[in-house]
C-alpha cells in the first residue's frame, strides 16, 4: 500500500561468539573492531571476519584465532606467494616478465586449472553471497601457486643454462597467477589487491570479462618488488 517494492532477498548473518560465549562488555570478552583494525589493518580484519564467520552460519572468534589465520593465510600463503615470485623475477629477469617458451607441462596445467576454477567460481559464489566459497577457491589457487614454486624450483632451473626456456615459462606462469590473484582478492582485500596490482602493472579497472582470461599478462611487463604485504604477528604471551 505504501508503493514500496517488496525485498527480493532478506539476508541475516549468524551470531558471533568469543571462545564459545556471547560477547559482553562487562565481562570484557568482546573484540573491539577499532583495536582489531589497528592491530591487523582494515583489509585483514575484513578477511578474518569473512573466514571465521561464514555469512550464513554462526561463528566463533578470538584474538588467538585471528592471529593464527592472519599468519597462515595472509602472511604465509598470499604474502609469501607474491614476495617470493617477484623476488625471483627480479633476480633472474631484472623484474621483467619473460615470454613463455615451450609446451605446457602437467604442472603448468595444474596451476592454470586452479586459477580458472577460482575465476569461474568467483562469479557464481559472489552472486549467491557465498563469500566463503569464493575465498576457498581463491586460496586453493594461491596454495597451488606456492606448491608450483616448490615443484618447479626456479632456483634450480636458473643454474642450468639448458633450462632457460623452462625458467621463462615457469616465471611467466607465476606472475600471471599473481595478476589474477589481485583481481580475485579485490572484493575482500581491496587495499592489498591494489598494492599487488601496482607491482605487476595491472589496472584493476579493466573489465573482469577481459581480465579473467589466463594468459592476459603481457611479456616484457616491468614489475616492481614491494615490501612484505603482511608481516607475521607474534601471539601475546599467555597470562600466568
């Protein structure tokens, strides 16, 4: 009767507890969002909440679990992937993206497949407001990237003159994976995505329909090596 359209979707998030208990200011067991942002950074807090509190379920949180998740996912997985890759690119190719040379090896296909699944799933999960599902696929791809580094061992290839072409392909694939990572994490870690994109000279304003394709990274792109994205955080000593 008011002439207002009926909502097509009403969404309610779950309850958030701290160590299994309701948050209470009087009990002192609440997590101050401003303190959390100061300790971890706004980008990281956004990510930690989405990971520890799935949008459609109840979740439990504590300073300890936030530190663990920060160190594991952001410092180790994402941060190391970007820093190690761009450090090696700087060392072996003066920071310039080489052209891939040679046939696609099985490990290359695994890496590309992981990122193509993440890209495809991103659209589906975000439309369904399934942020956990989108992040799961993105982190599977990032972890595949870290495994790809260990399995291809660019530092070994760099010592073998007859493996120069293989090294070019491996490093191209890694930087291309980082390019896609910057897009995949941008809805959740916008500041971080911007930093990563700047290092690999990517414009995040490029339409997703174009940017999502594997192999869009232009050879000879000059990258830059930034600082550590997420320095590890030490857990506070337990009170005796």
